[in-house]
């Protein structure tokens, strides 16, 4: 089992234990059901052939009741196994997904290249799903072993030779499954990579979807993506997995033949032992699914473990209202500064380096006397609220997007921030915005992102083209309200803007 799951599953021990009890109970009931049914059918047939007196003496009631009880117990056990096993996995993975995503994001911000976003998302989702399957199989594995041992005990009623044949056959099934599973890792890795590449291609195409439609590029792009790499990889993997399944089926058939050949006892007992063995071997063969999936789980765990962000020393605590040093100039808390210069000179790079989002600005920068590159995002998070140029939004309501700023924001504060950002009429707080704010214009997304930055309550505000896409009247109103907000809160501001009206908010200027 993946070590990544150990901690999340620790909180689900009760559900796991009861799930394992249900899995074991379902396995025992399934074996008892087939065994009792075999004994009953053969015994009843023989009684019928023996004449009316034998039929009258045959007890139909107790075997029928046992079969019905076993059927009900098997159904209830399977339901409990799935319900409790999936519950434990889902609750554990809810915690693990958030932890791993935070680790992935931190690694990317610390300079680790996540690769193509589509491939990263596909690989991340597939790997976490594999861990979820591993958690569910932990419960099912108990049923496999319980069923195997119960079947072996039932076959023991046919004599020691039959029991030995059953035991050796079960051992051969496990050996064959594990040996054949060793062929799977490279095939599974190829299939996973091909699947991730395909999803990444589709994700890359989703961005410029409008241009693809306008210029009628869809047929050519579809033709370019029409390769059978994933089909070949999945076909090879399916053949290898089918070989494992076939080996289990063939060995199970041989075991049943050996049991018939070596069994001792009457026909009813033979039917009981044979059908019990059949049910047990079917359950026992389910362990091969775990063998086939184990290499994938190990590969997924290795990839997810590799996401861990490099750990550095704990960040130095900054003063509540730190001063800044930017490109040879010092700025006291509350200063309002305009970054000026032609497009492409590095203004965005400067403020993102200042905020800890990157580390490649060439200028000398200091936050409370320390280089922000050394402080990192964790050390700078409490100092800067950032409104970036692309104004990213999450798939959720307007309130969901604003609540990202800090914990405990009430609706009144949200509405006030939206008013300052001239965004109060965009949508109700509970209105669904769609993925990346797909239902909004660029100017609307910027104003919502600005409101979110205002709600953060940080001592410095970093704004990158906040009025881009706005008409002059809305921009003038935004400048007026933002001026009032800055005067009231005493928040410092580093501003990038090519719009003269917005630039008037600044008192000092840095020319790059």
C-alpha cells in the first residue's frame, strides 16, 4: 500500500475495519451459498431417484433456509464492503488531493517546472485515482484471503489429497500472477504517458478554441492528433493483463479437475466441495487484480512524491508595515509608486519577483531590508496582495472567488470591496462565474481580481494594469474610489499602468 495513503487512511480506520469485516463476510457467504446449493441440488436429486420414501425423509427446509440466508448475507456484505471501502477512500483522498495540489503549486512557484499544464493535470488526476483504487483494494484483499482459506477448508472435507491439490493450486495462481505482473510496469508507464499526452493536447487546444473555430482549423488539428500511440500502448497493456486473467482461469480449471480426481466421499459432498472451491478460486483470482495494479500504484506514488517542494529555512518574520527598496529608491509604508517604462521592459517581472512569484528580476529589491528572492513566497505572502495582468479566477461563484483573499470574509466586506472596484453590478455574490470566469469580459475579471486583492488586507498592493479594458467613465470612477480606499486604509501601492488617469494615483515614479 502506498505510504502516501497511510496518514489520510489513519482517520478512516473504523470504516476500513468494518469494510474488511463485510468483505470477509461476503466471501464466506458466497462460498457457503454455492457449497450448500451444490450439496442440496445433488442430494435432492439423489433422493428423488431413490423413491417417494427417500423424498419424504429428505430435509428440504433447512438447506433452503441456509441458502437464502447465505444469499442475503453475501448481498449485504458486498454492499457494506463497497460502501465502507469507497467511503474511506473518498474521505482519505479528499485530504490527500488538497495536500498534493498545494505541494505541486509550491514546487512550481519555487522554480520546479511542472511541464505542460494539460499533461500535469492529467497525470495528477490519474495518479491520485490510482491511489484511491489502492485504498479500495485494501478492503477487497481481505475478502480474497478469507475466501481462499474458507474454500480450502471446505475442500478439506473431501480428503487430504483434495486439500493438498487446492493449496498447491492456489499457490500456483499467486506465483503466476505475481510473475506475469512483472511485465506490466513498462507497459503501464507507456500507456499512462500516452494518455497524459493526449489529454494535454486537448487541453492545449481548448485555450485558443475561438481562433480554431474562426479559422476552421479543427479538421487539421484533429488530423494532426490522430495517432495511434495511445491505442498501441493500451492494446499491449490489455494483452498483458489478459494473460494474467487467462492464467488464473486455466489454473482454476486444473485445480477443480484435480479436486474431482482426488476427492473422497459421496456425490453430495463432492458437489459441496467442488462448488465451494469454484467460488473460492474466483474470489482468490481477484487478488491478481491487485498484483496487476500494484506497479501502477508504485509509479504513481513515485511521481506524486517527486512533487514535494524543496524545503528551505523558515521565512524571516517581516514587520507589519515593511519599507521597500526598488531599483535604488526607498519607499516608506503607504507609498504610492508608479512603475513606468515601455512594454516588455520587465515591469511585471519586477512586481512578481517582489511578491515571491518568480526570482528573475534584475533590479536590486529589498523588503524590510531583505531580498525577496531569499524570503520566498511563504515569507512575502503576508506583505503583498497582487492583482496580476491575467486576473485568474476559479470555477465557482463570485463569493467563492472573493473568499480566496483570506479566511472569514463576510458578505458585507465583499460587497464593499466590489463597490470600490466598480464591480458591484457585475453579478450577485452567489452567481456562478464559470471556469476562469468564462462568462465575464476581461475588464470584469480584472475588477473582481482587484476586489479580491483589496479584501486581502495586506500592507502593500501590487496592481498590474488594473483599468485595462475599461471605458473612461468606469476608469475615472475606479480611480476616485481606489483613491479614497488608499487614503482610508493607508495601504501602499506599486502600480503598473499605461493609462494616464490611473497613473495619477501614484505620488512617486520609478522609470525602468
